[in-house]
C-alpha cells in the first residue's frame, strides 16, 4: 500500500512554501471543526491557482480511509465545497458516521497530513497514524463523497479518488449534493438495518422522507401566500426543484418560486445573492422582485444556511435571521410539547452565541419561559451544547442551525399514549417535526420547510413573525491589532481575561448606555479583534461600539479600525 500512497502523493504534489490551516481557528479556544478544511484563496494565503488544493484532496482521501478503519469500517463522508465563499474558492469537509462534524483530534491530523512536505513523508505519516492509533490497515474502509457545483469540483474529486484508491478504500460517489444531503447519506448508511435507521441512503429517499414529513406536520393547514427562494445559484437550486415534486401541490400547501437557480454558470455562485449576501448587506438580492410583505428566503451555496426576509408596507427591508428562526421554532415545539401533555418530562432549551441579539435572548427567557445556554462562536460548540438538552434548538444568526432531540426524548415521544384527541394531534405533529428536521446538521431545505409548518399552524405572515420582539440596535466593528493572541476570553467569549484591565473599562462604557451590552473577541482568520455592541438606540449602540473599539485599539497597539 505504501507504494500506491507514494505514487498518489507524487501525482498531486503540494505547492512549495504553502502551509494549510483548517478554518477558522482561534488561539484562545479549542480547535474548531473544519467547516472548510482549507480553501484555495484567502484561507490558504495563495493566489487564485486552480491546483492549490489538489494535494490536499488526495491526502484527505487517505485520512478518510484511516478514520473509517479506526471505526471498524463505518462510512465516513467527504464533501467538496466552499459553502458561501466566492466561486473561485473550494474546500473540503469530513463527516463522522452519524452525520456530525469531524472529531477535533482528527481535524488536527488532517491538517498535519495536508502539510507533509513530500510523498515519502505522506506515506510514513500514514503508517505512523495507523501504528499509534492501533488501526488495522487490512480492515475495511468505506467513504461517501459528494461535491457542490463549483467548476473546480470535478478535478478535486479526481484527486480525492486517487487518495481513496491508494488507501484501498471502498467509496460511493453521490455526485452533486447539498452538504446536508451528504450528511444525511452518511447517517443513513451507518444506521441501515438497525432500529435507529435514519432513512434510505439515496437522493430519492431524502426527498421522500422530508416531503412526507412536511405533509404530515402541516395537518391540512396552508401557509399564507407564496415563498420565493433565492438559491444562490448553487446546488440547492436543482435539489429544491426535486424536493418540490415530493411536496403537496401548491393548491394544497405551499407555492414556491425559485430565484437565482442557475448552475450552468458556476461563476455566478454566491455572487450578489445567497444567505451570506443578504445577512451581510441587510438587503434582498438585486434580482429580487418581491412586493410588500412577500415572504422570501435565501440559501447559501451548499444549502446548509437559510435566512428569511421581506419588505414591509413602506418598502423597508426586514431580516428574519437565525435568531428569529430559533425563537419561532422553540415557541412552536414548546407549544406542541405542552399540548401533548409532556411538559413535565421534556425540557426545551435554546443555544446561542454571544452574537445573538439581546432582545431574542430576553424573548426566549421571559416570554417563552425557556432556558438559554450561551456557547463560544462556532457550530460545533452550539451542536454539542444542544445535544445535552432534551430538545435543543440552535441557530447561528447566519441561518445555520437545527434542532436536536435526545434519545431519551425520542423514546418518550414515540411511546407516549395520549389521553385525549388534543394530545394525540400535538403528538402527531411532534413526531412529524422530528422526521422533518435534519438532526445531523443544519439543513437549509428542511429548516425552510419547518419554518413554513410553524407559520401555517400559527396562521402568521412575516409581519406577525417580526413583531414577536424588536431587535436591539447593534454594531459590529473590526479593530486591527499587532497581535490578536493577547486577547483571551472566558464566559463563552463574552468576557476578556487578557489584556489586564480591559474588561473593566469595557464594563464601565456599557453601564453608560441603556440596555447596553458589548464584547470583544479575537478574529479567527486575521490579526484583528471583533467588537460587538448593542443598546436601546442606534446612536447609543454605535457610540458604544466606537468607544470599545478605541479601548481595544489602545490595548492592542493597533493601527486602525473599520
């Protein structure tokens, strides 16, 4: 096998002088999962060369095979995507057997493998990993692969396959998939034939499962109006078009219009459209023709994020982001648990990061009477915290999130005998929602359908959803510093422990404004510190952000902010 590995690594040599990093990574926190192990431009600090990832994909194939062998031949997933990044970027993501994110230790090993200097070192590092982790190289290795619609995907897939073949791995190529679909396939393959079987590991199986769950969860109700979906000119467009074929007809349930679904021109991916564009620019894509109160949503390039939005009667843009989705879903699930008669035995919690708007936190705690946990930034932290709850709802503000039901909770809901017709209906809705939610990872398509189910049951439009609470005005600034590593945090990144005295100064500024809150945390990708501030008015929020940024600049001997 060593000869094959050397030959594969030699066929795809690493660019000289280039060090790969998994991203994002922060010095004052545990490594984050490789949502993108490495991308071809900014994260790799390289020019726009088409071959900068070839060696990485070949070596990822070797690591994926080893990971599968370390787990007695369970299926491991490899997704080639750069998510919401520009079309010229690409990246790779590894997926664990239940569709969850790669274990942190193996993230580090993946990066070390990517940085081996030559083919002989690649082969010796492969043997070293097998020896130190007692991995039997004669045991089976099984890997599932898929990619998004980027132009570089076909070439990178070939590089990955060279690594898998050199390692003697069995692999299934699913072609084009959304990232959540790949997670779904991995989980289905590893649970096939067990009592926990998640679904049929085919595209058709994915559409049938979520389509039927949507129909059942609606209970004959119909969302008001239609939904326009901006597909970011990515893989989500054709996949949503297929999913629609498995949904109730528009006369019976939901009329969906697709926008920005051009995958013939991969150079248009995420350009002036998509969830990241809408969230960052706080406006609809230029291609949008939506009228007042028309409900719209945007996916990102690999369809694992979704944000909703509309223009009000005065043509003012209104964003319904991940915070809004989390509060909507938590409210609905809380209602169904209570109506089913399970409130005494099942607790629901919402998991947020420090970037969640304070008004959303207050709404969950004071109005919904639900628990709120705060974690450091990053989906992996949110996911792990949600796993500890009976029902854990988490969404980042960017629209990436899901709901996780503990095994004990799933068992209770499955076995519970309703006492009356009202409990029976709520229980039926709960069970359908469990099937509608992709629990392995945030899935823009299933999350979108879940939102539509909730709005239909509540008989709400966008304005009613928006009116649940009013976001506190906020501002995010970036401060360039000489060394971001001196900025260390605690309390889920909400408090600085270093530099000494800086947090006390921030606290004093916060106390000067109404409903003030501010924190500073080091950037994961550059020598900068990100400052977040919110307050009762826009002027107060901007003033607080400016003052905290100045304090950070002084402490870090920075060279400017913006």
